[in-house]
């Protein structure tokens, strides 16, 4: 007999539902990245900050990708008395449907 947790884990591990289109629009990370880059490039008043784009399967929905920007790690400097300060963050975050390429949950933090 399965426990509720085992059933939940099995459900989470299931592949996404079959795509109703001729072929999925964003079947892999590279396609999802291209969609995310196009959405970010189309945003008005693009920040001059340099961000890193991360694309990965959405942990709670096998049918979607999650894409988000983050600040790059600080450059290392050497020597006594150096203090590293990191503040803020920001960037764009979104979900991308593997089948249709639909972008949802688009958010920007400046």
C-alpha cells in the first residue's frame, strides 16, 4: 500500500501530458531560453545591469519551464581589509509552457 507522500512523489515524477500541437514549442531548455531571451529583449526601458538567465524545469509543474534572471556573483578581490557587499537583485522571471510556449507569471523586480 502506498502512502500519500509516495503517491505525491510518483505524480510529480510523471512526464508532462502529451502536447496537442503538431510538435511542442519549447520541448527543451534551449527553446525555452530563446523564448525567455525574446521576452526580456522586448521589455521597454531595459536595465543597464547585467543579469544571468537561468532556465530549468518548474519544480511544481512538469509541463512548464521556469526562467529567471539573477545578478552575477561578485568579482573576487584579494587583499586585507576588502569587504564584499551585495544588495538588491531584480530581473525578470516567468514560466514557459513546454507545449504551447505560452509565457505566464511574468514578473519584474528592479
